């Protein structure tokens, strides 16, 4: 059994104790990243599959949290729905740029359109000149994956900066695991969690957020500020107060959360 390891002040050098229980509050609002948290990261974003055990776990967690469960991902919501079909859960996609609340209403962050057409041309050219790259146009953001061509990391970094110059004001880069995302500024996983927490059935509950990557740090910061439970998956510096060692550990821990939930 893997217990979350508490990190005082989020400093990995001060790992202090192994928690005796999941530390899940009675009335929790659960926010879960997908890739690297619930699912192992695949070579391509389309290479993942939600197995029956995970589907059932998420469905039971959603019930145990009184509906206060949201998936918080860099994927577009359409992709999240495809993965978890036929479930349509509250979700934030594209790092908070799109959100579906518990009532099913969609919220979209406006897209600064200035240099978008030219940027799309540049991205297409980048893809065709470097077959090892995988470029995703997610509608409100772009992702350049170099997992199949790690040697292109520096080139991708430079290309992302050039794209920012083309796109103009209001765009940012977001580095992740073997990926650089290019997205409008102003929304992130933390803002998405804060928005959910202002709405039923999340409002009044204690937020719990589990994630594995740099973009999840925005979520950890919000959850820490709200007095919630922040859980980093895997190694690396993090503001999260708890730690799980990988996807299998996350799933075991979540099973314990369901088991510990009041009827
Ligand atoms: Mg992740």
C-alpha cells in the first residue's frame, strides 16, 4: 500500500513522514489530472485507453463525492469525453481554457485571434519538416509533443518562442513532460479549480487535487490556499503537500478514498 508522503512546505529535501491514512476530508471535492496521474503517459496522446477498472473507480468516486469530482486536464474536453465515455463528468480541458460545470454548462476562454492563421501555417510547416514531432491543434491551444524525438527538445523550445512572437499579446507557453503547449494567458488548472469551488456541488467542500506535471502546480497553489489536499505524483519539486509515487499508487489511494467515504 502506498501512502502519500508528506512534504513540509513542498520541499522535497524535507520529506518528513508517511501519512497513516489518505487524509481525505469528510466532504471532499475531488480534482484529478488524467495523463501521468490516472493513466500512464503513452507515446502519443491517442495511445491511451481507460480500462474497466479505472472507469469503475472514477464512477464510484464521483458518486462518493456527491458529484463533486472534476477531471482537470490539458486534453480538450471532447477528448476527455471520448476516453471516459459514456461518462460525461465535470471537466476542465486545455489547462482551464474550457470548462464544463456540474450542470453541464460550457465555459470557453476567449481566443486572441490576431496571429492565429499565420501561427497555424507555421505549426503545419514545423510538423512536416520534423516527422518525429506530433503537433495537436486542440481548438483553444496547441501542443508540440517531442516524446518520439527527444533530441528535438531545444528546437521545439525555440519554435514555441517564435510562435509566441507570431501570435502576439496574450499567449503563453506551458512546458510539460516531453511537450510544450502554447495557449492563451489568463486561465490555468488553478483558475479552473477555483471556478468549480465557487459552484455547487463543489462549494463548501474541501478540495483535493492530484496531478503529476508542471501545469498542475497552478492547481496545487489554489488548493493549498483553500486549505485542501494537494498531491503530487512522482518526483520533482512541487508545492504539493503530499506525494504518491505513480499511477498505480494513485489508483490504490483513490480506492481507499472510496472505501473511507461515508455512505
Ligand atoms: Mg498529467
